[in-house]
C-alpha cells in the first residue's frame, strides 16, 4: 500500500492530477430488479426464514461524472448532497468511544450548519473497510455495492420512535424532520470503491422498492432503487480525510427540494492495481426543524 504524505513523488502527483481532472468514469452499478414486490430477509428469526424473498440485482453500465469538475455546486435542497471541506479532531475512527465522544458532536455541528436545522441528533454510525480482520458486529462492516436509500416513508418516523423517548418522539413527529448522513474517508484518501451519489432531482417517484430486514422485535426497511435512464450519477475522486460528503436520505417536507437520494459504492476501473483499500465512516442523524 502507498503512503500519501508530503513526500509524494512527481509521477504520483501527475497521476493524482489526472484522476482529479477526469470528467467521468464508466462503471457498473447494481440496481434492483423491479418485480413490484418488496424484498424480505429474516435476520434472527430462523423459523420464518422460509418466507424470505431475496432481492435480485442487475448490473448496469453507468456514466459517473466527476463532481469536482462538473455539475456543481451541489446543495442539499437541489441535489440532496454536498461536499464540504471539514477537518476533524478524530485520531482513530476504529475507536468507538472516541467516535462517540469526538465525532458525534462534530457531525451534529456540520449537519446543523448545512441544513439550518434547529437541532441535530446523531443516532448511529458505521465504519466500513475491506479488511475482514477489522470487522466487528454491528458497526464495522464491508462496503455496500447496490443502489439504495437508507430510509423509507415507514422506517424514517419509526427510527425516531426507536431512538427518542415516547413523548419526545411524538412531539418531534408533528413538525418537519429529516435524516441526513455524513460520509468521510478514515484513511488519508479514497483510492478504491468510491461512493457514487445520484442527483436526487433526477430520481423519478417510481422504482423505490422496499427492502425489509425482519428481526424478532422490529422491522428495518430501506429503499433499493430500480434502474432509470434519467439518473445522473456523481462521485468525488480521491476524497480526503478532511472532506465530508453530506447527503439527505429522508425529509418530511415536500417543499424542501430533494427528499431522497440514492448512493452506492462501486468498483472504479481506473483505480491503480496497488491502490489502498477504502476505509470510511458514515454517520446517521436526525435534523429537526
């Protein structure tokens, strides 16, 4: 693996400039096959597993534009996402205590500044790495390579009820709220499996397929997205640890512009053979207005 620091060689600097200036890449994105029915997985409920309906995906060759050189500036209302230069005081993103102590309040401040929300509450996080030795139940996982949106019309308000005390949750649900996420590299930069974002304004109000994960005590639900030629995709090559991708996955306000986006990691065909593995963190937060 390479070490990226102030001692970058001339050839590597030239390679970096080439990547940053590229207009787009072409890559396969995995879209769910729309058969009109939700997909269902039973997670800790083996006696019900025979009822599963697993999703089928179809790879589609898509053009993914370089958001650093085309399409911007990107905003939450207009596109559903934005890239922000944002330094962090974090030292070790694999230290869960430090993430909660340091990065949770940093993220809340960032989302509040970008959204204008009156109050922001981070309620969940996931670190992703291709190194299986680092995987831990629940919060350190591998990357996701399917086009999806993390919350649905049903699961978003349910998540508020899951997290907040009952009376506070019901009061919060009487006014506008959104779920906004923040994605960041925890390595010096992203050299493989970057995150692609679909411009929310180009996603028709069709093709949202509920994807349910049923537990004994609850049902989690996301949207997996069917292919549509109207979709416009962007990525930000070589994202560094000092950049944050802020994106909206749910909003109750229909007059607030984009309410949903779609995202997925993808295999970048231009990644170097010796490129470092992708390691990232994603934060999930309520934004109350």
